[in-house]
């Protein structure tokens, strides 16, 4: 018996299983310790080597998912191989009766993880038969869990891009979003749109909390990036709240609900990995609204009210830059 191999194998198995469960099942836990380091390492590596080129960064999400699944499988595979290696006679060849060497152990564990074995090697004794059964159970259970996680993340990516496309379809800047809702007399009809987008953004914030890898799914097109769309949406709501007189603004309750959803999104990304920018981005321009005869408050009043959003807007700028974009989110 080699206790070093046994302890090392058990430790690797525990680390791998904890990381899988942490990442896939713990909703408030974010990425596991190993998955989180892998994710940030790949992202920063691609940003450094590609110079923030959109085409290169667009492969970050798929690459991280594949490497994460490979890491999980590799940890379980290596852990069980070391466990079987701790006892020289744990596995023998069914053909020659010879004790399995390292290649034989790797071969046996690989087959056992996904099937009941292929008959080329057999465990000796009740303990190793039980270990073989646990190898099969852990392989099938956690690999299936990992694949299910990937499918769930891909569904969330679709939701993320759908939200971004809807927002930017209404306006590629916050001022354009507001102008789109103006009928010439009021903002009739924009309430339902804002309410729907607020609901989608709340869901997106929860998905980012559950699957931090979502932030690393970088879109090649700015109008499909949620890191760009959220600032557009939040700044548009701020224009409704602070830039348009109360009598002309949409329902205040709906506007505040939308701003609350945006704040949840900001807090989720900030708590996970996004640092606020050192400076404050430029404010929206009321003159763009006045071009469509939209009633506005005075520039001085607007500037004074917007000062209360300084910290929030620094976080928004951090989100934009964290996804390798620049402010303003999208140019008209």
C-alpha cells in the first residue's frame, strides 16, 4: 500500500467534486475556486494576447466552458487513477493475470468512468470492486452535471444577447432610447417596454450571479453585448427620472423598477469581478432630446440631480471596460 498515492488521489477527487458542485449547484457561490481562476486566467490571457480584438475575445466563453469540463473530467480521472495506484494488486489483466501498470490504470479508470469497464482489467477484492463502482458513479454523475451546466449557460447566453438586441434596437444611446419612446406628445406605450426589459434584466442579473462565466461571453457586435446595453438602458431611465419633467415622464414606479433591476445587475458583477472605473463617464445630452421637442428640465437642474449617480456610473463604466468596450456604449 502506498499511502501517498491514496491520500493524493482522495484529495484531488475532493477538490474536483467540490469545484463541480460549487460551480453548478451553489446558486449564490459563483464559480468554484479552480473554475474561477481558470476563467479569469483565460480571459486576461486572451485580452493580453489579442489586444482586445473582438474576434479573439468572442471565443473566450466557449473556450472557458470546454476547458472547465476537461478540467473536471481530468481531476476525477487522475484522482481515481492515483487511488487504484496506491495498491499494486488492485487491478490485474484478465488476459495475462499481470498487475496493471500506470497506462493500464489510466485505461481502466477512463473506461470505468463512463461504462462498467471493458473486461481487459479486473479489480481484485471487495474494496477495489466497490472503488470501481464509485468510479463509474462519480464519472457518470459529475460529467452529466457538467454537461447540463454547459447547456444551461448556453441558454443564458441567448437570453443575454436577446436583452441587448432589444435595448439597442430601441436606441444605441440613452438619448436615442428616450427619443424612440416619444410620440410627439407623450411617452405612451414605453411603460410596457420598460417593464418587460426590467423583468429580463432581473433574470439576467440572477443568471450572472449563478453563472459568472456569462460575463466572458463576449459578442463581436456591440449591439448584442449586455455590458453595452445595460448602461444604455440605465442611462435612459435616468433621463426619464431626472431629465424629463414629472408631468411628461412615464410611470415613476415602472422607471424605478427598471433602475432597481439595473442596480441588481451592477451589484452582481461588482461583487464577482468588476472594478468601478476611476473616472465618471460623460453625461447624456439633453440637447439631443430637445431636437425632438421633448420637454426637459434645465441643464443646471439635470447636472445637479445627476451628481447623485456618480458612483453608480463609475460602476457602469467599469462594466463596459471589463467587457473590452469603450464609453459611450454605442455611437449613433
